[in-house]
C-alpha cells in the first residue's frame, strides 16, 4: 500500500496509478487499488520530521548525525549509505542509525563494554562465527530507551546499530490524538480523507488509507490508496475522461495495461502548482 500526499508549499507532481490485484487470475474477491503519490522539494534539514498534516505519521530517511543520539560512538565508525531511518506518529517516535567498523567484533564489543555501566549489557550470543551483543544506554524500555547492538557475521566489517525511542503515552491509555481517519466499526475498514490531493475520488471505493509520509535527503513524498471491488476496466473507464488529456503513461498504455507479472495497471501523471 502506498500513500497519498498532502498539499505542500512547492510544485507537486502526483502520479495516479490504477492496479488490478489478482496476480493475473480470476477470483471472486479480486479488487482494484488506486494509488496517489506526490513529491516535494527537500525539506529543511533542521525541520521537524512531522507537521500538522502528517496525521498518519512519518518515516524519515534523511541522514542523521549519530552524535545527536546521546549514545557513545565507537571511534572511527562510519555511517552506511541509507543507514538512517526515523519514524514518528501520535504514539511516539524512534530513530535508528547504522554504522560500520573494520575492527573485529571482539574489539568493538570490548570498547562498548568498557564505556557503559556493568549492567548495560542485555545479551550476547555467538553461533558458528556470527556474534551479536546488545547494550542499553540509560533508563527506559524498548519503546523509550537507547540501545546499541554490535554484530558480525565473522567476515568483513562489524555492524553497530544505535536506536532511540520516545513515547508520548498515547499507546499507554491516554486519549489518542485527533486524526482525519475514521473506521467502519462493522467491517474494520479505514476511511481516510484523501480529498486534499486534488484527484477525483472514485465513487465506489470500499476503503481509503493514508500511510505515513516519507522524508529523504531528496525531499518528501506522501501516498494514499483507495480500494474498490470494481474491475480494473471499470475503474480505468471512470478515470480516463476525468483526467487531463495526454496524462496517461504511454508505455503502460502501449502494453495494453498488462505488466510483466500479468497484472493490469495504468498510470496518469498530473502536475500542478500549489502555493500556501
């Protein structure tokens, strides 16, 4: 499932994808899924990973300085490409940063053992040359604490994973933050408001879902998905006259809307400028 983007201060390009789920086979419960995506220019590196519009949370892939996590850094350890990931929603937030060192597992493990309190080590295992050890830095639990995991396959670099969690208490009995999502109590299906994307809403949708926004060094993207029991051809025929002429992806159209996996799909690209 992908996510639908909310309006941002920049030029937004939205790609609308119609897909037929069923792996090319006829089934009584096959359905069509409508995905809307948008992307914006890279946000300020110092900006918060969430804003008021990110009601479903955020996954943040921007590079994170490990020194800001409050966990001892092994001398000479280097960050890995794409090795930072953070997440946040109304229940709290978390951050993981992955590092590597050419030093052996025993050397890195011994350094952390000497730098942290005697009771910091939570586990240590070694099986057929592969080793892992986990330390907790300070108070807290899996949701609110700080942890270091040192691991090695016995060959190549040693991996160091730093993780930090923070909880708002929303998952511990407090009232949840308001959201634009609603759920059908009888079916459990979700009905998020996807109207802010400026794309026509298919009238026979059975479920609409907004997933967490994604932030990377290149920018921010958001995605939303509608599900309907109608066939691909029915959904495609409804959207085709309602979208800008020439907006359909030519390659998908030329393939008769059948991809290499035998699934049916179509893509329309819609460009617009939204200024807030």
